[in-house]
C-alpha cells in the first residue's frame, strides 16, 4: 500500500511546496518589488502580511466548508487559483493588482494544506499515517527553506521576472501532476462542525493560540525584512544575501528535527528554552549586525531555533490543547501562525518607518517576552487540567 501511494504523497508534497513557496518566496524579493513598483520596502511588506492575514481568516472555516467535496476537485481548484494568481503577479505593473493577485489565492491556502495532510494519512495504513504526513511536511519546510533563497537568487542572477515566474511554474507542475495522476477521492464520514467548534470553549486553547501568534510574530517580524537588513546594515552583496537566506533555511530543517525529538521527551522544557535562546540570538544580532561573520554564525543558530518554533513547537502547543478535534486544530494552527506573521511583519514595517531597519530586531525581542508570559500561563492551565483529570 505504501509503495502504491508514494506518487500521491510526492504530488501532495510538490503541491504544498508550491503554495508555501508562493507565500514565503517574496520575502527575498521585497527590495526588488519596492524598486520595481516604486513603493517603500515597508509597503512591499504588505505582500507578506496581507497574504498571511487572508490565511489567518480562512484557516479555521474554509477547510471545513470544502471538506465534503471530492478532494481531487478541491485540490485542482486551489492549485488553479494559485497558478492564475502567480501569472497575474508576473505580468502586472500595478502594485494594487499585485496585492490582489496574492490576497485572493491566500484564502485558498489552508484548504490545500489541511487537505494534503488528511489525504496523505488516509492513503496508507493507520500505522504508516504519521510517516506519510511527515513526508508531505517536507513540502512545507522546503517552501519555507528553499523558496526565499531560490527566488532571491533568481532575482539577483537572472531577473525579477524569472523569480516571479518560478512561483507559477511550480504550481503549474503540481496542477498537471494532480490532474493526470491523482485518482478521484470522494469524501467519507467526517466529524460534525459542532463537535469541532466545541473546543473553542477551552481557555487553554485560546492561550495557546495567543502564544503561537506571538512566537510567529517574533520570527517573521525580523525575518520578513532580513534581505533588506543584510543589504543595509551588514552591507552584503546580493549573492551573499541569497546564500545567507539559504543557510537560514537549511538551519530551519535542522531545527525541525531537533525540536521534534526534544518534544517527544522534554516538551515543557523545549517550549520554554527555544524562545529564551532566540531572544539571546536577537540581542546578539542587534549589537553585531554590521559585521558579516558574526551575522552568518547568528543566522545558523537563529535558523535552528526559528525552525523548531515555527513548525514543531507551535503545532504542539495547539494540537495538545485540542486533541479531540485534530482537523479543526490544524486549521487553527495555520491561522494562528499567519496572524503572527501578519502582526510581526506589520509592526516590523512600523519600526522601520519610525526609526531604522536596525531596530526591527526589537519586534522579535518584544514578541518573545510576551510569548514567554503566555507560555507560563498555558503551563499553569495545562497543570490544572491534568490535576482535575487525576482527581
């Protein structure tokens, strides 16, 4: 069964990569987009924050609304919308049109990502489901890891148009592969909306959501402007910036592996230690940002910690708060992460406009301080739940 479904899982991985790549890839292009459309870098950052806001709004509801439709048809719809949005983004010369061409597909983002994990798990035996889902998650990691440096490299080495075309090409490949090789997938029995929405009554879930928002804000409030920070503060060349972004992405994968193992044995300590260590890294970046070698070293450590926070730890925080509704929790996880991305990118833009890009690091530090406070609140709430269950 596993061998028979390997092509399906590969296609899902490519599809997720294309969608995440569309979301994250523009981070490495923000300076070029600002120049191309004659807007400020902070305004160009709207392409990241508004995309994330749309995902945040659609995450909890749209996957459930589409859950009763044949999954192949839904995947083709979502991928088709992304291909069209990518083509419009490539051809337009108007910033408002570019913004709309990203916001509209963003609403469909959670539908595909949530469905990809469900389809992967249901395509194999119950024992093999976690392994299948982990393979699809490679697409998520690759989109976050490779999308930014690849787009940045194409922009600097070839052209801005080629970087934008890269997004369309990947999504078009996923669309064709889904159309040709994915079988029809009618939907069977599913959990009622009422049972899933009932988890929203749990205070610990809301505390977990707030924590994920703050932790993601801590990462993306700084990372969204990393290309411009390296160009302005560290005075790196375009090729070195692309390499640095790639190093950050590679470190993310290492962070995912480390955090995954630590959460299995030391969950509470991991949830506290990762943001604490990231705060120390940001302080180091603030004081050494003008020196290339320390920045490269910091980027590796930062990437490891950010990789663990963005995926494993954030997902653990919400999933462990609502284990009785895993699909709904997955949608809330996606939404919470993107609210954090929106918040961090927006506040980062304000810091840049009001002061200087060097101070964008303060957004990360402030978000981490607040995140640590909500983690302490969550730990207390989880302890009360555990004590009540044992009583």
